[in-house]
C-alpha cells in the first residue's frame, strides 16, 4: 500500500449547512452532486456526506460521539494560526482552544465546525509548508 491519504469524508447532520460553512472559509467545491460535496484540499480531497449514510457505508455504528479523529491544517506562522481561527469563527465555528504556544515548541489552536469536527490549526517550526500547501516532515 502506498503511504498516502487520498480522501477524508466528514459525516454531517445538514449537508447545506456544512457546505455553507466550508464555503464561508473560502473553500471551493469540486465535482459534487446533491448527496455529497467535494473540496480539493491540496493533494487530497475533503468530502461532506450525510452522517447516517456515511456510517452505514462504512459499516460502523454511529454512537453520536467524537470519533477519535482531529483534522489539522499546518500553516506558515503563529500569526496565520490566529488569522485562520478568526476566519473560522466568522464562518460559524466554535473556538475550542485559542492560539497559544505549545509544549512541543510550536503554536496552535482549535476550532470546531458546526457538526462537531475539531480542526487544529498549527504552526510547527520544525516542518515546512511549501508554496503549494504541502506539509513536509523534517528529515
């Protein structure tokens, strides 16, 4: 298996609301239809789909709680962390943790989208974010 991730699908309660939230962040839709919304996210795709349909298709029971996954966006500076958190707040997100220095030497904060999906926004001074948005590990 190749070491890469192609697609992340978020289960959402209201597809129109979720679409509007991500569009308010400035994201542009791709080749979606009435049942699913796709966004090109660098070299991968983020999809939004009805939560019950996603659970059934994924052969899991939806217990309604947090699924043990946090999405992350690495950015180029601590100031950009704060800017992205403010954009998310303006789009309707709840700020779970404001931007602050971390124990590992970086700077990060968390916003939670309208369906409860947490997003960490982080500046990691040990990694590189390229001009085209790829995040590269050191070494």
